[in-house]
C-alpha cells in the first residue's frame, strides 16, 4: 500500500501580488511581470523547476511553490454548478 502524501499549505500571499493594469490584473510573482499562469504553463508543458529557474534566474523555488499553492487553493474553492 502506498503512503498518502501530506497536504501542506504554503502561504502564497506574501509572494503573489495583484496590481491593476499589470498583466491584465492577473496574479504576478513579487510584482514582476511574470504571472502565476506563466509558471503553471511552463510546468504543464513539462519544464522542471530547475529549468524554469535557469531560464528565469530572478525566480526562486519558493516562487514556484507559491504558484502551485495558489492553484491548489483555487481548485479547492472552485464550485461547479450543474446544468
């Protein structure tokens, strides 16, 4: 039997910012022009954390984890209405 992994909530609020007019109001990382969506898209495309950090040296591992935590939090809160 496989052990169940623990869910750990990483606080993303200190890292992710929302600024009206910047990147259409999407959440960005530390006020920079890279969005949570950008990072999640790179991960979905198969990039590793190390590859993202090499391409964007101003990002940190904590930034990537904050993006994942934000996505998990949004998924947890998402509610679908049945037609």
